[in-house]
C-alpha cells in the first residue's frame, strides 16, 4: 500500500471517530499481546476524548499478560450494543468474529484495523497494512491524528503489542520505523524492564511441565519439521490451569537446529489448536488459511475438531 493510500484510509477513520460517541472494541479469539494492547490503547484514548467505550475479549486474559493493571478494563464477553460502532482490531476476516458470536453486519458501523496479510476488508472503513509488525503500530499512527495526549497506560499497551508481535524486535517485519515508535513510547514513560521481568517469568510447575514435553518432541524424517502434541491432561498433571501458559512452546520447537517449520498442537477435548512457525521460505500463513485459520508467513495458526493426526499428516505432506 502506498503512503498516500495509507494516509487516506487513516484520515477517513479519524474524521469518522470524531463524529461518533459510542464504540465497542473487539479482536480475535485467544487474545495475545497485540490484540489486547491495541484494544486498550485505542479504547483508553477514545475514553480520554469523552467517548463511551467498551472493550471486549471473548476469551480470558492470559495470566502472563495480566501484569498490566489496565487489563481489568477489558470485559470478558462479546458486545451486545448493536447501536455502537464496532471497531475490530488485529483480525483478518469475519470468520474470526462469527466464531465468537460477533456478527459485524448487525452493528451500526464497522472499522477494521489490522496488519495481517489477506485481510478481507470487511469494514465500512478499513485501515489494513500488512507490512507492519503489529496492529499496535497502526493504532499508534491513528492516535497521532486524534486530539489526545498519549499517557503511560496507553504507551504501555502499545509497547506490549509491539514487543510480543515482533518477538522482542527479532522478526522480519521489524523496521527502523518500529524502533522510532518504541523510542517515543519510552520517552512517554514505558519501562522495558517491567515487561522483560513479567513476560519472561515462569512458575516452577511450568518448568516441570517443560521437562515432560521436551521428551515428547518429534521430527519428520527429514529433520526439518519439529512438532509436539499436548493434551489437556498433561497440563492438569502438573497443575497448569490453561494453555495460555504454553503460548511460547512453539518457539522452543522453532529454535531446534535444522528446523524449518515448527508445529505445536494443543488438544482440549474435541478441539485442537495448531500453532505453526516458519524459519524458511515456507509460508505457514497461506497453509493455515487453507485449513480455516490465518496469520503471517512466519507465524500462523488454526483451530479444528477434525482428527489431529490426519491434519498433521496433511501439513507434513504440504510442507514436503
């Protein structure tokens, strides 16, 4: 997208927001740092403008991200006020909303802000730029155009989204522009050590579980695909309450020497969540879209109730 087109989309959203007073803000299921950070940064900013704002997550906040005090402003549920403007963040298509029982067409108006490739542009207004490392980068650009002064809670929300989606500034789409934004957030009052300490902190029972899981890691015959399947009872046996405690497990698989694609399968009853990461030319985002999910070329995922063994075989076949 050209800079001119990007600015045109942004200007349209800015002018529309100024004329409206009632907003509901949502994102994708299985919330992460970028979805929650963008919800909070935009929601708090609109509140500072005197707007009526409700922020939602259909799934609970991951414990690892709850260290930010502002997380308690997010309602666990879905919006019911169909007279509000629905702002959808970090969500590539309508399917990722309808699975939460959120139907965009039922709302007064829809604004869609996202950084995923292949966004279906389902909003009445869309601000979607797929070469940005995080949706929080796009929200930052939007806030620069709104009549608000960015404070520490807003800056912390943006920082959370950027550092988590950039892999602490290690992923391909991290740019000089990313670091310029972060420099501004630090100037406002963000303290990186607060995030490093809380995001890297692990309970003892988590490390015990890792020991068991490491022994279950498998590879395909080429050694280029590393994969792991974990069941709910594995977590229960170690006193782990939910799968969000294991969100970074796929990165252990990706970091195995020689691994080109990592596949982490989380089993919970008859539902299976696949998380894929790529170290190579293989586009796991495209692969996951074929299987009903989405994401980026290097990081993507999907959920299914189909046989996970057969799905894994299909993935290995596609990769080979």
